């Protein structure tokens, strides 16, 4: 997993650039920034462009702050990876 804020190559890039970067590497974007990333997915899908899949984090389910949040997201991500077969994963999904 790559954290955008911690990666000097990605830090400061626009959401669209991050989407293109992730799509080129067949990565999925894990984000709570639903209002910015979901429209990018809709536009890319309408155009037939390749788009990185989104795994959305609900801010109420995983509130910001502390190491507990990171651990909870990592645990939820591990569970999602175990349950979701690669070929059956939707382009947009929610992290439980």
C-alpha cells in the first residue's frame, strides 16, 4: 500500500493525476474523499477511460485520529481482500 502524502512522487499531484497513476499500475485507491474521487470515476467510466478502482472509507465508521484508525482500516482492508475475489471486485466498493 502506498500513502500519497508520504510518497514524494505523488504528494502534491491532483486527484485526477493520482487516479491516472493508480490505473496505470492496476492499483485501487482507498480514500474517504468521496466527493472528489467518485465524480472522476463517473466521468472516466462514461468516456470509457481506464480508471483505478475506488475503495471508499466512510469517515463515521473509521473516524480520523490516532493509530487505532490506521489499524482498523488495515484490518478492514485485509478482510475485504480475503472476501472479494479479484475478478468479482466492483470498480467502486466500500470498506466495512
